C-alpha cells in the first residue's frame, strides 16, 4: 500500500520538481565596434534557475532621456539595456538551453551630431532560444548598424553553480 501511494505521489509531481533545481550565473558581454575596432564592452551578470516555477531573470539598466515634442512638451525615451532569460534547462548532455530576449537602445554621442528636438535612437532587439556549452563564451547576436560602420554583438557565458 505504501509503495503504491508513493508511486502515485511521484507521478503527480512535474518532472522538474522531481529533479532538484540548478542555479546558473549568466554573464553577458555587449560589445560595440566601429570599423572592426572594439569601442565599447559592457558586462552584465545575473543568476537564474532551472526551476519551472521561476519567472526567470531580468536585467534593466539605463536612463530615461528627455526630448522635446513641441513647445513646452516633453517625452522620455528609455535608453539602455534590457535582457530577459526564461525557461532555462540543463540538457542531459550538459548543454544549456535558454529562452532569451535582449533590447539594447542607444543614442548617438554629441560628436555624432544629434538634434535635441528629434534625437536619433538606435535600437537592437533580439529574441530566441539558444543552446550553448557550459562555462564557455558564446556569440549570440551580431548586427551591423544600417547608417554607419558600427556593429553590436552579444556574448553569453552560462556557468552552472555547484
């Protein structure tokens, strides 16, 4: 009777609950290039878990930049880095699968010529499901700027914690 009851309880649990949740450190590096020369590299790190009950991980960093929309009227643009990681799984072969969304929004520097009235805002948005090896830097995204010789890249290292 006890064996049957235990078996039924285990069947009722989701597979993720039967296996202990694992934790990972995610290290993102966002690099900007101009004429194939690195001009910027910024690092963002956070923790996440394989627990299905988790809402995942989010990184939000940046500024609200005011710009004039008319006489005495102002709006604000969100400029910065937003990264979301959801549904993290460590596969049987050790590979790590993560659903990611990245949104990187920048404004030109003053020497690139921007109008205070109508600022130019660069946006790079990417989402997808990636599978990567543990503890190894992997290039996830690379994009050329349509109006310049600039390029942006996102790299991720996912390190399982013991």
